[in-house]
C-alpha cells in the first residue's frame, strides 16, 4: 500500500493515503498493477464487476513519462486473466488532461459522456473541472475496437 500511495503522490495532488489504497484494494474485483523499470515508475488501479471494468487511477512518475509505460499498464490491465468476462472498460478523465486523453484515445477508448464539475481543482476553492467519461469495448465485444478503430461512441 505504501508503494502505491507513494507513486500516486508523484502523479496527483493531493495523493491518496495508504489507507485510501487499502480501502480501494479491499473492494471485490479490484486489481493493482505496478510498472517497473529499474525501480517502480507507474501504477494502475482497476476494478471489475461482472462484464464491466473501471480504471480507477493510473499514473506514471514524471521522469518516466512518454516512454510507453502508461500504454503498457493499460494494455496489461485489459489483457489480465481476471478480465476475461469483461466486455467494456470505463474511465473518467478531466477535460483539460490532454496527455491522458491522448493516451486513452490511442488505446481505443472513446468518449461516451460528460460529467459536469466532477473534479475539484486543488488549491482553487470552488473551481471544478468537468470529466469526460470514456469507454473501451474489448475485442470479444466489438472486434473493430481491438486496433483502436472503434467509432460511433
Ligand atoms: C497520462 C499518463 C499516465 C501517460 O503516461 P505515459 O507513460 O507518459 O504515456 P505513454 O508514454 O505510454 O504514451 C502513450 C500514448 O499516449 C499519448 N500521450 C502520452 N503523453 C502525451 C502527451 N504529453 N501529449 C500528447 N500525447 C501523449 C500518445 O498518444 C502516446 O503515444 P506515442 O508515444 O506513440 O505518441 C501520464 O502523463 C501521467 O501519469 N499523468 C499524470 C497522472 C494522470 O493524469 N493520470 C490520468 C488521470 S485520468
């Protein structure tokens, strides 16, 4: 839990505590991945319920960004054996988080909704940011989405 909380703290402000991580990972269907180079550089926390999964959080430490780690984490999660029943993966991302939106789009996620004023901006009391809801259909559900060509969402 300490490692996950430390990685999260390198990627988000405010970071989540060890207790937050313990609560998340105690939920049925939750899964955490850690990306290693010489040392831990990224993480992904997901949760699966029946045929749906959700990316709860994903991050790569600044020094290791733009080297394919985020993409590898998302691919590994989608291909994990525990994900066999899953046909759709959902996530939320802030409308102004352009690197993450580009990563998700490259991984076959498509916009399926908008959540107004979803995120509170740290240090800017009262200011909230909208979130885009994105979905990736896994290949068994929609073969066209396997190579990121899914459209119509
Ligand atoms: C979003 C994040 C996880 C991306 O991780 P990463 O390891 O840097 O991403 P990758 O190197 O795997 O990039 C894969 C693809 O994503 C896109 N991408 C990633 N960073 C990008 C950037 N800064 N600008 C534009 N596109 C970007 C590109 O399409 C890239 O493919 P390419 O290298 O072939 O062009 C990372 O920037 C991060 O941790 N950000 C802070 C935490 C965060 O915002 N998490 C997501 C919350 S929803």
